[in-house]
């Protein structure tokens, strides 16, 4: 959270590119206006005296004033910010909030839109739809996993806790708790070390997830998210969680494609689930099993290829990529 907060703190209000362009133009425009006013004044004074022997002060004054009034640079300097203010008001009435005028200026050139999955394309309300505990008690496995997740804020963690409470299981706060962003958690329940997370996380904790591979493949083949549970150093079971797509996700993506924009799915979920969601929405470019910092790296990669990128996401873990 401190890392994400630092990324956000580094954001600074920037002048829209169009205003920076106006500033550069005004560096030359203002001297030119004054030079033209002076030229008009000299034409009817010095020129009139040279040609007719009498300077025309009245016409000289009108010529200089006409140039200054017609070419007054404040109109140029004020019109753009006023247009941005008006546009931001119109957008706000439609539920669209812009952090800065820069957003209006660059959004027209966006070619690629990167989407997070959970809470963005999906409803963000996952539910436990299955508990697989080969050779063990599925109820006890769910109780231990839910107790371990009691202190976690992650949507999947809340879904696991809710499922256990709905089944009337008795939960307790962990004696020890440690979270690993994008990976899982480690907790101590009733003197047992409980690890809940991804296959990669179990391997990082030196636990072999191989005995659960068949169950994991079964869950992921249905487009569901597989959360592994290990107890005292042994992989014990798999929790299957499902998150429904938002009703308007498909139509929104179709409209974006009709506008010539390319959607990209970027998620920390596993590849099988990510591909299943992408296939149902017609998204061809998919990047799965990425951590929060890696999401930002992926956005930078797309930008490095010359694409103008917009990012759509929710949650603290998306903040670096949004930045």
C-alpha cells in the first residue's frame, strides 16, 4: 500500500498539451501583434508624411488600435481552457470525471484500451462454487481457509469468508497473518500454518502443488478461479470461485471495436480463466498471472510499441498501471 501511495503521490497536475502549444505560440504571436500595430501606425504617420507631407494621426491611431483589438492574444489564451471547462461539465453530467484537461487532449488519440478483469469486466462479486479436498474434509478445509482470510481485504478473500459463514462454520482470527500482493496469504490457525493462494505462491513457499493439478485444471476449464489451500506444508485442496461478467461488458467492447480501438485483457488471474473470459468477450490480446507492478510494465511495453494506451481498472492493485 505504501508503494502504491508513493506512485500516486508522484502524480502532478499537468497543463494540457494544447495549452502548452498555445503558450509556445503566444511567445511569437504577441510580439507579432505589437509589430503589426506599430507598422500600421508608422504607415499613416511616417508614410503619410513621406508621400503627402502630412501625417494622418487619426487613421494611424485607428490602424494601431484595430490590430491590437482584433489580434488581442487573451482570446486565444482563454478560449481553450474555457472549452475544456465546458466539456468537463458536459462529461460530468454523463457520469464521466476527468482528472485533468490533459485527459481530454490525449483521449482522442487512444488506440488501445487495457482492461483489468475482476470488478471491471466482471461484477467483482466472486462466489465460492466448489470446495475440492481430495481425501480430506471439505468443510474443515473451507473453515481453515476462511479463518486465514479473515484479515484480508481481497475480493476473493471476502468471498471465501462469506461462503464459510453461510455454511455456519465457526471462524477465528489468525494468530499470525501476512499477505503477499497478487499471490496469497500465510496465516496461523489453531497452531497450523495455513497458506491460501496461487500455484506459484505455493511453489514460492516451497510447497508442492502437483497433487492438486487435476483439480485445478478441472476448475479452470470451467472459467473459474482456483485458489489453493495448503496446511502445515502440504497442499490440501482447491476452492473454486466464479465471478459473473457484467451484463453490458460485451456490448461496451463491441462499441469500442467499432470505433477502431483494440481491447487488451490484463489480469492477475490464471491463464485458463483469463482466456475463457477473453473468448466470451471477443478479446484477442490477453496477459494473465501478472502482479500489480507487472501490470504497469505491460502498459509501458504497449506504449513503447507506439500505441496510445488507456487503462480501465478498479482497486488499489491497479493504481500503478493507471498512473
